[in-house]
């Protein structure tokens, strides 16, 4: 996907999520948190600050697994997924990192949900 297409789809995703959750336009961290909650599969609940960080890590691993960087190893006793880095992630520039994350997040929501 070209950068302009990623940014257009990103803006649309932000609008849809803001509407669905009755909130301001979400940033990357908010969308990572939502993906992490979805991947955890335990529904909405109250999370500690550490758990929120872990949820964003789960989301990042899940997203980068689509590029072959991570592989799901299984769930721990509490049902939290654990991922393993299977190949090093290249040293992307900050702009490249942001564009890749946006693209992966858009792909995740397109694959998982029907966006209106």
C-alpha cells in the first residue's frame, strides 16, 4: 500500500472507531490497546497500567506476526498469549515505523471487522 492510501485508510479507521466508542480520534496507542484486548479474548475489564502495557505488546506482536517477525507460542496459566521473536525487525526510521504500524493496524481491522 502506498503511504497516501495507508493514511487515507488510517483516517477512516480513526473516524469509525471514534464513532463506535464515542471518543476522540484514537491514536496508535489506543488502537494497539483495543487490538490487545481483542487478542486477549476476555472482554472488557479494568486493567492495571502494567496490563495495559502488556496488551499493547500483545497487539504489536500480533501485528508483526503478519510480517513473519513473531510467532505465537501459546497461552500462560492466566490465558495471556505469549509471542516469540523469530527474526529480527529491521531498524526502520521513525516515519517508516509509523507508516508500517498504521498499515498493519488498518489490515488487522479490515481482516477482523467490517468497517462502515
